[in-house]
């Protein structure tokens, strides 16, 4: 130990050790968050788990007039967490029916399957349709989002 430290009271040395441990923990936590932040910009799944990322992506989709895809995906997440006939009916009327105000782009086969089970209340009722819309967002919208001003602003604010 250097001469200057030996003259300090042991309580000061203990405090210094505690501070070093806390600073190490903070640095480690910061490093983990930075690694997660970098991943947030690489995959849609991670981006959707970050509140500000979800908002930035929603703003981008709104600017492209395709926000219904994200709204549908979120409605399906909510339905899966607590399925009910009311929620199912709302999803059908808002997103699935051919005259729905926010109709999502589903293939005819998936749409037919969903319309044939309109009375079932099962947590996985919308899984296939949700997966198709998620894939559409991941392959089409998300790469454009990464090149957009919305993403640049999200990164700056993060």
C-alpha cells in the first residue's frame, strides 16, 4: 500500500473499497445496456421490447401508412395474454374482415382459417396471422426503418 493510504483511517479505506465496487457494478451495467442498445438496432424483436423503440417504429410505420401492421401485432400480444371473445371480435372487425378499417395484408388461406374460428377463444387463435404480419414488418418495414430519419432520431435520443 502506498504511504498516503496507510495514514488514512480504516473507515475511509472501507468507503473507498465500497465505492470501487459500486463503480465497477455501474460500469458493467452500462456496458450491458450498450450491448443491448446495439442489438436493438439489429432486430425487430428487441426493438419492440424497448418503449422508445416501439414508439419510433410506430411513428415510421405511420409515416408509411402501414401502422395497422404494428397495431394488429400489439392487439394479438394483448389477446394472447388474456384471450376473450370481446377482444377476438374486436381484432376480427378492426383488422381481419375484408371491409375492416385497418385491414392487414393476410393471404386468403390465413384469412379463411381465422374467419372459420371466429367463435373460438383460444390464446393461440391469431398466432399464424400474427407471425405472418411480424415477418412482413421484419422483412419489409424494419430494414427501411433502419435507414430512416425516425431511426436516426431514436438513436440520438437513446
